C-alpha cells in the first residue's frame, strides 16, 4: 500500500492474535513498529518474527491502564522520530451476564477497553498535531455497534470508542489527523478462547459461530489489510468511519 514505508507505528496489544497479525503486516509494508503490550514475552515473540523477516520493530512492556507507563514508552519511541500511526488494539473481557458482574469487574473492563485508548490518544495526539498530522485506527468491536450477550460493559466501552473516534476525527481533521474504527466480529484468538469459558461463555460462543453468514470465526489474518489501508495514502480522504469485519454478522449501510 502507498505511503507506509518508513512510517513509525505504535500498536497496543501486539503480542498475539489480531495485534500480532497487524504488526507483521505493517513491518512487511516497511513501517517501524513499536508494540505496547503488558505481555512482554508475547511482544518479543512478535518482534522476533518481524526481525526474522528483515523488518524493524521494538517491544515495550506497557499496561495501557497506567498513564505513566504509556508516557514513558511513548517518549522512548519518539526519540527515534515522530509517531505517524497509532493502532489501539489491546483489549480484555470475559463473557458473563451483566447481573453476574460486580464493580471490580466493571473497573477492569473499563480501564483496559476505554481508559486505555483514551490515554493512548492523549499521549500521542499532541505530537501528531505538532508534526502536521497522523493516522489513528481504533479496534473496537461489533459488540459496540449492536450489543453482545454476556459482554454488557465491554460493549459499552467499545461503543464509547466508536463515538469518541468520530468526535476526535471532527476536532482534528483540519490538523491533518484522521481517525477511523475497525470492528471485528467474533475472532479465533487467545482472548476469545479465554472469554468463552464456563457454560454461559461456551453457549454464547457456539451461538456466535452459527450466526455468522460465512459460517466461520474470523481469523487474525482477516484484519491487517483494512487496518493498513486506513493508515495508508490510499485512505487519504477517509476519517470518522466505522468498518465491520465480521463475515456478515452485522451489516451497516
């Protein structure tokens, strides 16, 4: 894709799953990738895969619910040059009905899935504005568009990210910053396997598989193309948009 070679990318949650696939594609396109992940071992595995393919990448151990850790890692990466692209991919959830949850569970879900991306935007955007622009792609979820049984608080966070992204896209369009959202449907990742536990989780997971018109879960490799496209020069007039990648589970028009 045009315009990605030499770009500097921060990607959260690149230690496995969708994030790892996105990181590998950016590196393949010639970008310099910084992975922010609480799972440093997973991040380092991704980095090694990139380096084995002659790409350029660095891993930082970052808890995205901790602003101080974010600021430290962003400052370290910026020593090599400005941040051109931010991909907020990290997330966490567990499938359980709302009435079975408690305040501590809400807080963990909100800290990771809502406050985490807000912190990342707030840390990276000033540099983008100063440097004349940048691209942000937020990985939300179709749960944030239509709801998802067993994911009430997660859905609230992901819906919030969609609305937040549209607002920031409006506020910073004239500054050259473009913000778009990609919404995965159910995806065969370690996170999906971890959240689909217990009787409730297993029933919901099986129901989701049956409901997808293409009759399969998404694979992590289904997402790098759209993410890199939105970060590329080919998407130079696209901002504030939300795109579902869900095998037809949700269809918006």
